[in-house]
C-alpha cells in the first residue's frame, strides 16, 4: 500500500450548464448513437437553467423549466439519454416508474416520496464531494493518529509545555531533553516513510472503535412511512452515545478506518443538507419512465380512473409545490421533469390537459435499424465490443472482433427484433452473450491465446438458434 497526500485537489464540480447545447450533444454522442432530436431538446433544457440563473431575481422565479416527453419503443435510448445527462451535469437524478403509484394505491408510497428520495440522493452526492475536498486533511489526521498508536510521542516531543520545573534552570538537562525530542521525531519520520511505502502493511494495531446502535421503528400512517422518518440520533444525541471497543486491525485497515472517522469529523453536518436542498431545487432531475402506462382520462370506471388519479397526484409536484422532507422544505418549481414511454397503446393527448401543459416539449425517438446497431456495437466509449474485449483480457485472452463479425451480430439482432418483440439495442446484449459464451467459459484455461471473432464464428454460434423461430423467442 502506497499513501499519497496530495497538496491540492480540484474541488470544482463540473457544471454542464457552462457548456453550450452543441457541446452537450457532443458529450452525449460519446455514449448514445443517433436520436439527435432528443439530444437537442435535453441540451436546450439544461442550458436554459443556466440562462435562468442570469436573469434578474424578479424574473428568475417566473421562468419554469421546459419539461420533456420522449416517445419511442423500448431500447432506443430514452433512459440512457436521461442517465448520461445526469452524470454529465452532476445533478441529483432519480428515475421512477410511473406505474408504481398505481400498484401501491393511496396507502403506500405517496408521490411526494420521489422528492424525498431525490434529496437523499443529493445528500449522498454532496457528502462524497465534500469528502473529496477534505480528504488531504483527513489523510494527514489519520496518519498522525496511526503513528501515535505505533509510536506514541511524549508531550515534549510533540512540542507541548509539560516540562518539570526542575529542568528550567539546568542547561545540560535541557540539551538532553532536546536531543531526546529530536531523536523521537526522527524515529517517527522514519516510521512515517515506512508507512507510506507499505513496509508496515503486515503489522497490526489496536484501534478504538465506537459502536452506536440506534433503536429503529416504523409508524404506519395513511400517507406511508415517509412522513414519520425520525432520526433519534439527532433528536437525542446524548442518549445514544454508543460504546467504545478496541479492535485489532491490520495497518491498512486501521488507516482506512481512521481516515473515515477523520472525514466525518471534518464535514459540516449542517451545511450538507442546506446544499442538498439548494441543488435539488435548482438542478434536480426526475425521470418518469413508462408514463404512457398511466395515460387515460376516458371517464367511467375501471383502471382509467386509477391512472387519472395518479396523474392528478403527480400534477402538483410537476407544477411546483413545497414538499416536507426530514432536511427541510423543498420547492419543486424548478426541478426538471423528463418523461418517457413507448406510447403504443396511448398517446400524449391521453394525459389530462393540466399534465400535458407541464410537458411542453415532445420528441420522438427513432427505431433502431441494422446500421444503428452496428454503430452501437463499436462507436460509444462504453461499446459492447470494448466491454467484452476488456473482460476477456483480464483472463489473458486477446479477442479481436472483425468488421464482418460486428455486421453479422447486428444483422442477427435486427432479425430477431423483427420476428419477435422489438427491444432495440437491448437485443445486442443477448446476442453478444451467446456469441462469446464458449469463449467466456473456457477463457481461464486459454490464457495467452489470441482469438479472432469473425462472421463465421458468429454464424456458428447463432445459426441454429435463429433458424428455429420458436427457440429464438425463448433464447434470443
């Protein structure tokens, strides 16, 4: 184990709002093939956030986010666009299935739970960012504490003032104590160098660990358990102080434990929730998947009534309301809402008019053909070909996919999509897994080999499955 204590860190969080719409699309192009209209729409929506912050304060609150509905069959990139956008922005991002609110009814999770979940995600995100900022100090503190356990320094060697009075007028004694102090410090620095070089990794040390066990309970109400989310540790900090115990750990484990403790001590427990709420209100993203499944407003009775009820429950959150969370009140007026659905059996106009008005932008994503599947296999930075090549390289097997092999895989995937349910790019995962199944199974015994996967290799793996239509429905 080698310990590095960086002098400085880059504490700045990358803001996609600083990118132009064209640059945002270019970033999305690294991972998602095609779907230019959807990429342009989300890029403009994100840029508009930056523009809103530059407005005068009296006008800023009047500008509502331009929420988007993405329409298209499964597997064409709707979820991936939203997920990649959230990673690019560093924004709190939550994906929810719109249908879950119809399944649990009105005594289960209420629609406001999505905002609470988003705040929890923001808390976790900010804690990680703050921990990165304080890491150099936490590492130094942890290192000093570990050195104290390995080689305790006397107060004099630490530069303290606890000197016996009889030493004050004795110059010889002072010289001796000065020398002893210098010797202790020199020994400590040698130990520090050994620690950083990993020479002490095999040693063990006793570390004092605080164990806190808080009682937990749930109170069920008509609006679910979210309203009764009580943190007893915050309410009565003195009552549950925890017990201390000494545990023997290896030096690397002890250092990690001490660093985590130091990090927690350096974090501002009050500022993190405030920053989380600010970030959720200004840059949060909630992604409604399968929103077409709750489309329905035909009157009468039956499932349409339930679906319309869910729409009306969601409407205040999208319109802009105030949600009570354990960390404080959260305004949802400027959260960006993205929605997606296949819309095979319904259309956006089947949503209630009020909800339609809150999603002014609609974009249709194109189905994927063979050429799109070829590009998906090779162009993105996380392409399947690169993933499988890297996975098998860990076993010492070098695999090369030829161009005709990639074309054959895409053709088989497109053919199965046409014959059965069209699941878009997700079909590539199934087809690729069958192509490399034998190679993945035998890779540990083939270390050092170089394997070329060509069109013949692909046909040998898939021809029998594709030829039997009944079998391909179950296997591919």
